[in-house]
C-alpha cells in the first residue's frame, strides 16, 4: 500500500491543477477537484486527504465557503487547509485564517515554497495527532472516572423504562462505529460515543404514568413526553464548558428531529440538524426497535433494518443509513456484547 500522504488540490482551472499536481506528485498522492462540491465529497470520503490546497475564486461556492463547510463538520474539521490564490490582500488573509485555514500560497506558485509549506503543515498535523494520543494515555484514568459519572447520568434516565439500562451502552457504541465509518477522527468519534448516553437524560422529568404507559400515548401525554428534550437540555446546559457536554446537548436537543423537517422540538431539516444528532437518531431508533419495552415486543433485525431503509430521506439522513447498513456486522456484534439480561 502507498504510504505517501494524500494532498487534495481544489481549483476550477485545469492548468492550475496540472501545475500543482506536477509539483506534488513525486512526494505525495494527489487528488484533484474542479469545484467546491466535489472537494467536499472527496474530503468526507475514505480514505480522507491529509491536507487540502484550496483555491478561493471558484464558481457556485468559493474557497471560503468550502473551508467553512469543512470546519463545521467533525469528520472533516481536522484536515489542514492551505489557500492557494492570487487574492492576498491583508483582509482576505485574515478572513481565511479566521475560517480555520492554516496558511496561504500565492500564485504564481513557487515549487520549493509550495513543497515546504505542505511538508511543514503535515508535520504539524502529525504532531497534533501524536500529542492527542499521549494526552489520551496520560489522562485515561481521570477520564474513566468522569465517563462513569456521565454514563450513570444517562442510565439514570434509561432505568425508568429499561430494566438493565444497556440501551445507552449499545447505542453509544453504534454511534462510534458510524462516526468512524463517516470519517470522524478517533478523538471526535470517542467524544460522540461518550456523549450519546445522555441523549434521553430528560426522561428523568417525565412522569411514570406517561413514560411507562403500555398503550399508545394520547395527545396530552405525547406533549408531556416531548418535553424530555427540553428537560435534557436544561440539565446538561449547566455543564456546557466542554466539547463533550456541547455534543451531548446537541444530541439531546436534536435526536428527535427528522431529515424531512417533521420531527421535534424545532422542526429543523436536513443538514440543519447536527451530524452528531443525525447519527444518534439512527442508532437510537434501531436499538429501541430491536429491544423489548413495556409497550412493545422486540422487532427482529431484518424488520428493523428495513424500516431504516424505508425512512431514508424522510426520518433519517440517507448517508447515515447507508453507513449503518455497511457496518451491520459490527453493530450486531455490539448488540450481542451488551445484550439485555
């Protein structure tokens, strides 16, 4: 397998792509994109590029918009972006750096400078990843104590309608599998896994007569049930000083939203819904369907997966459902590992 780092070059002018490809191809694997839409798809696909050289002046969506989109999604936010442009006024440079770019290259390109900038920022990126692993190792014991407290908070809600509380363990690991499949780096996938158990913490505030009702909820009871989202955000909002808790709040607030905008509490749609919540929604529904609850028997796996497929583009993000199907064996392994007693 070729171990060379991968550079994604984005420019709407073929001659510019040829120049940079010629400079880089000896030392790097080079991928090219002729517009921002293609660049975003390549950046999110596996294997991901290690660095992106991005033109600013492009039709439809310019380089600034592409950079903003990359940095707004956890599965691409970590990829270093270098702008390559003739537009280099101080205000343009400041704007790019504020959006998350790490550097600028000016046209016409000087090969030696381009190679050195790419080499430097790849080295810095590697150092960041190495540092993360060292910090992770050194703080594992402390973090384990914190995570046990967090998971207990999530299980406190689940024990009200699930005798074992294993639902939160299963769905959180499903979230991790999906996150890694969709391009999240290890750190962000772990954060999602650790935040997911708090998705329904607001159930603590729902009366047992509603939460444990064996039959269908009436209109008034459904309104009461929906308030668990509000309660969860209120509980978690007291601890929103960390990335983990911010992700937990995003999930708690949005995992009942639907891709088509017909969910609750806000009725937002599509990519307005945070990706973390879109992933959690699929994981949560699958596990709920295949688990026995006071008001229903457990569905078999085939029936549950069929429902996910039927609801692609309606309830669920189609991309998340596709990754779920691709990883079904790993998901079923988790289901067996953390089965209800």
